[in-house]
C-alpha cells in the first residue's frame, strides 16, 4: 500500500515594513474576458433564483398582508368603544372640575366683597378625587 504525502502550503510571509511590494504576476491573455463571462453567468443564475423566489412568495405575502389587515380591523373595532368610554369619563371629570373652580372663584369674590378688603390668599386646591368609570356604557351619567 502506497501512501501519498502532500506538503501543506507554505504560509505567506508578509513583507517587512519599508520593503518594496512584491511584483504581481503578469495578466494571462483572455483571463479578464473569462472572468467577466463567468460573472455574467453567475448574475444571470442569481437573477433567475430571485425571480423564482419572488413568484413563489407572492401568494404567501398577499395572505400575510390580508391577515394583517383583518387583525387591524378587529383591533379598531375593539378600541373604538373603549376610546368612546374614556372620552365620556374625561368629559364628565372635566365638567365637575370646571364647576368646582367656578364655585371656588365665586366664593372668593363673595368673601372679598363682604370684608371690603383685599381678597384673602387662596387656599391650596385639592385635586378632584379619582373616580372609577361607569361599569357599563349604558349607565346614566351621574348628576
């Protein structure tokens, strides 16, 4: 039995700093044209693969887009009533805060008119108590 021994390729030794660059091998006639033709062939194959993947993926991409549109519609349907209830609660709280502010201002004016002097310092306002929203949208608004 005969064993063939092959020597590993010798590692390339980098040139020393300041040494002139190693001369390049002269170009082989026709090599550039061969490489260019091979590159064009590879690009044509790559374009064919891209076209095939695009043609096969188009139906799946349409299905995914349709499902995303359906999910967006469901989310919109569910978010609409919630946003409406939040707006109603905000309107109710805003109305109550405005009424309290009007009464407070009227009270200050009334006190100032009775005493005849300058208006007293304003006491710090207490924020309105946080109230839970109505249990159901059909519940009548609190008066």
